[in-house]
C-alpha cells in the first residue's frame, strides 16, 4: 500500500467517526490497518506543520496530531470526499 493511501484512510476514519479530532499514531494504527507499525509514526511526524514535506497534520504535543484540513471541520471538503 502507498503512504498516500494512509492519508485517505485517516480522512475516511475521521468522517466515519472512528478517530477523534486529536489522535495518536496508535489510534490511526488501530482504525486504519494495513501498514507497517513504523509507518504510522513516521508519516504523521514527517508531514506535520513546519517540516520540509507536504503538511497534512498539526502537532499539539508529542504524539498528538490532527488533520490540518480536517474533512469533518471543513464541510466543503467533506462533501467532495464523500461524493
């Protein structure tokens, strides 16, 4: 599986209420299975605000993240993602 699929899985889990607004890599691992354990931790930390990679996540404290453009909060994005 490609890592970009992990981002889509996280968004889908947020829309379906499987993970909360703020989540840990372990939460994502439980609700979005199919990737190596290390992938969850590295993907979230690599793609948080302030890093050189594309920013998908906001880090609140060590190990606690949320989606930068949360589909549940951003209604227009939610409608595009669901349809």
